[in-house]
């Protein structure tokens, strides 16, 4: 990477990390803390308040991606972070679950993921873009692990309102990073030859990547409905689950070097299909353990999570990189907006599907469904023809 590419990658990864840290800090404690608010005795309202973020984010990823194509990336990012900060402040001041719901919905309305990834694609060459995307994915993964450690401690000291206040401060810090650290973008006057949004949805490989990110995040969230219970059955208290998550996440980043090696050698398609296969094997592994009816050891569960994160991180780095390469330049924000919309819908679907399947048939049915979805995803992705670096850099 050139110094400018490193600056862009690190600063934009930091924006993701600041924003996601606030979100992740709330997730582990939201249901327990919300029960103390008026209306918190209704699980449906609490669940709706928790999920409202994903719904509004899914609705606005594409419009804000299109706006970044027309008005400039940094303007949209700053505006989106401002809306996110307002939503966080609203939730911090809320005195009921309804207030929390409104605050969460406003947080989701600051849907800047597409604009951030489009700006990263604008400011990096194809030859290093997967590494840049991996840096963003890595910042999110490490932030998630850090939040699992910090959330119980911070919530005990400052409560849910304090966590939302901290989230607001982190969003304001992200705005400062955009304005004073992210490299200037090229002068933007709107696309001189705008493409058509229909071109994004008619592109077969962009469709495969959109289906892929939906499947990936549906599986990820759904499996987390059952995995914590498996860790408890293995003898690990809830407060110590980070002791398994953190090493699995960190070690999976070390394994990411294999993806870059395969990409340099022109085997990106094989790497993508292999990563999907890893996700599928992990779902089959968890399902087999549940059907066996015997509690699995922590080493085995940790190994399965390590394999899952290897596949997950490889896909999180390579898929958005490919979307940015395959999309017309005038529709890059729209293409990444579509991609992030499907990602957000996957997050929502995973939570809803996971809870319903566990309630209906238990963890065995859940892992059977995630394995089936992963197998379908692998089959649909078989015809993918990734745009390699040699085809785009010369």
C-alpha cells in the first residue's frame, strides 16, 4: 500500500470501529437493562426496539449509497454519523422502551456502511483493495470481541443510558476522523454518465455476492442464538464466553494471509468457495454435536468457532472488494448500498429465524437450517467468476 492508501484504510476502518463499538456494547446487555424501563416487561417490544436498528439501516443503505454517488462520500458519511449520534443521544435520554425504540431506529437511519466502503474503494487500487477491506473487517471483529469484555463492566457502572451516551461520543469522534484524518476525496460533481440501478440487479455475479452476504449474516446471527448455550453446557459461564470468542477471532485474522496468497496467485474463486465451504462445515459440525446429545468440550467448540471466523473474515474482506470492482464506477455507491442492504436484512433475518427455529424445534433444527442455507449459497456461488487484479489493474 502507498502511504495515502494506508491512511485511508486505517482511518476508514477506525470509523467503522468507533461506530460498531457503540452498537456492540449495547447488544449483550440490552434485553436485561431494557427490562427496567416502562414497557420492558413485554419481550416483543424489547425485541422490536433491539431490531429496529437493522430495519431502518436496511431501508436506507441503498438511498444513502446512491446519495454518495451523487453528492460525495464524505458529506454523506458525516451526515449519517450525525443522525447516528442523535439517535444514540435520544436513546440515552429515553425513559421508556418506546423511547429506546425510536433511538435505535434513528441509529439505523445513519446507514453509512455503503458510503464508507465506496470511499475506501475510491481511494485504493484493485491490487490492495482486499487487504483494505480485510482491515475494515478485522476492526469490526476485534471491536466485537472487545465489546463482549467491556459491556458487562460498563453497564454495571453507567447503565444502558450511559452506554448510549458513550455511543454518541464515539459517533462524534468518527465525524472528527472523517473531517480531519480521512484523505480528501476527488472533486465530486455527480456522475457525468450515471448508470442505471437496474444494471446492478441484472449483473449475475453482483446478485451472487448480494445473496452471499445475506446468507452469511443470516447464518452468523442465527447460530449465535444457540452457540452461547453450548458453551454454558461445556462448563463456561456467560461472563467468560469472551475467553473463547477472542482467541478464535484473533487467530482467524492470522490465517487471513492465506486469502491474500491465493488472490495473488489468481485463485480467488477457489478461496471464496472454500470459505463458504468452511461456513457450511461448521454448521454441520455444530448440528452433529447437538444430535449426538453429548456435551462438547470447550476445545472442540473453540475450534469450530475458529474455523467459522476464518471463513467469515475471508468473505467479509473479499466480497465487498469484488462488488467495488465489478460495479460501474458511476454506480459503485449504489452497488455497495445494495450489498449492505442485503447484509442488514440478513442480520434481521438471522435473529428472527434463529429464535423461531430454536423455539420450534431446538438447536438441531436451527443448525440444520443454517447448513441447508450454506449449501444453497455454495451451489449458487459455483458459477461466480471474480474479477481478478490482473484484469482491472492493467
